[in-house]
């Protein structure tokens, strides 16, 4: 069995943290629906997933396109 689609998606994420956190979040949602888990855990993992996702796709850690150096000299 080939996992080309899964590999492409995970490569596009550039990190396995986001899919792993989403798996934990949705597992918590399913458990909360069946009354096996408190909603505070689902809210907590939602905040953590939001923070990790925001950090993963934020431009803050990427180098600037314009570094301020003048290459015309």
C-alpha cells in the first residue's frame, strides 16, 4: 500500500507536530461526545493546537526577503 497522499500532506506541513496535535484534539472531541472526557481537555488541546498551528505557519521565524543589504554596489 502506498501512502503518497499522506506523505505529501505531511511534507507540506513541514513538521509532524500539527498532525499529531490534531489527532489528539479530535480524539478528545470524540471521547467528549461519548461522555468519556471532560470538555476542559478539549478546550485545552484546542488552545495548544491553535498555538502550534499558528507558530508553524507564522512568518516570524522565517528569514526576511529584504535583509536590508544593498546588492547594487
